[in-house]
């Protein structure tokens, strides 16, 4: 049984486009670095061509656009580091004072807004160049810059020409995963509220909802990266990835559902604190609808969520009539409203097919 499960996981991984994208990107990075070194060493016969693979490693990013944009800043910082190492080495020589002065200068230049994110890159390059050998010979300076130019050119070429990455599948997985986890959390609430619920349980629900908020933020970042991966990308499918679509609405609704879960948890916590005992009929009906909502989200069923909203309206009507006591009506009303809002927020999520959509059509949101 365990062997069969492992074999199934291997089979799924073998067909997983996200895993293959990551593997290919690693291979491309290695190829770019090695190719840059070979060109610098074997073809152009440059002495100590360590900056060629260094520059190639800096340039190859997750998207073509970031390769060009961030790569440009990183290489600018690298060139600054080379020039500083050459200048300080020829002025002060090679000792502890020279290293200190050079690093101070490199980090100070790195505070320029455009280079701020790459201040460490410039300082590290300057340190490597100074400690591995400088010279007052201009030929050495030119060779260092030549090494860097070769690495940049090879890195950009490899990443842009050899199956440039599109990150739509990765974003789709993240969006779909967060939706399922919202359903898992609701199922946990339904199970524990129907048992001996305590304030510790409520605290766990709130903590988990906050963790899911962080996962939503990560999903937003992956959606932005996916859209970015379509920019300057020569692949035919890149236009669909750049086109605004439904993911922004899905994540926005998921954020709303998580806020409603926290509100629902606090209402339950107040009920526990005040030792309020719900009537059996309300507890049974509301908990059952909560459990059904969780299942309709975990196994996407938008039609069922619509039906659940109708049943919640019926429950609200019964609570406001003589059929159920009005003693706890504020709590009942709040819980019904929370659950209705969750079902309303997540029906669009249930209707969507993020993973399928990522292979067919638009991705992203106009707000990105």
C-alpha cells in the first residue's frame, strides 16, 4: 500500500508542469553559469574569469522581465563593485584599511535608490575582486568588465530563448490551495463547535485564519509573478498570462471569507465566556449548514452554496419567529450572517477552476 502511494506521488510529480518549470529553471541557471565560464576562459582566454559565471547566476531570474529589470540593477552594482575595487586597490593597496574603505564606499553607493536593493551585491563583488587580485594595469580592469558582460549576455540569452518560464500554473495552484484550506478550517470549526468547544479551540481557529491570510498574500505575489512572466516573453501563450482575469476576484473573496470566519469565532468565544447555551434546534441546523458549506468549498460545488444561502434565510426566519426563542437572537443572527457571507464569498471560488484556467486563458487582475 505504501509502495503504491509512493508510486502514485512519483507519477503525479512526473506530470506536474510546476515541478518541471522549477527543474528547468535550475538547469538553465547552471547551464548559463557554465557556458559563461567556458566562453570567458576557453574562447576569449580571459584570466581568472570568475565574474562571468557570477554575473550569469545573478541575471537568471524566475521571469524574463525580471531577468532584464532586476538583472540590470544587479549588474550595475557589480560594475560599481569592480570599479571601486580597482580604484581602492590602486590607491591604498591590499590591507585591512583598504577593505574597510572599499566596503564603506560600496555600501554608501548602494544607498542610491535605484541600487539600494543590490547594495550587498556591489559590496560582495568589490570584496571578491580586491581580495582575488587587482592591478594598476587597465587591461585587468577591462578584463573584469569583459567577464561581467559575457555573464550578463549568456544569462539573458539562456533565460529568454530556452523555454522562457511562464508562472501561471504555480499561481493557479496557490489560489486553489487557499480555497481548499478555507473549507478545511470550516470543517474543523463545525466538528469542534458541535463538541465541547472551548476558548482554546476558538484561538486555534483565529490563528489558522491568520495563517491563511498570509497564504493569500503569498498567492497574490505568485499571481503578480505569473503576470510578470508574460511580459517580454516570446512564447505564444504569454499573451493569455498577461491578460487580466478572475484570480484577483477569487483572492479578494477568500480574504473576505477569512474575515467572516474570525468574526464567527469571536461570536462563539463570547457565547462560551457568557456561558450561553444554544438551543438544540439552532445548534443542530446551523452546525449542519456549516459542515455542508465546508464540504461545498473543499469539493467545489457552487450550486450547493446557493442552496445553503436559502436554507440560512429559512433558519433566520425561524429564529425571528416564535419557533425559536429570541433569547440568543443577536448571537444566532450574527452566526447566520457570517455563514451566509462566507457562502456568498466562496461561491465564485467554487465556480472557478484555477488550475484548468491557467492552461486555457486569462490570469491576473487589473489591480496588479
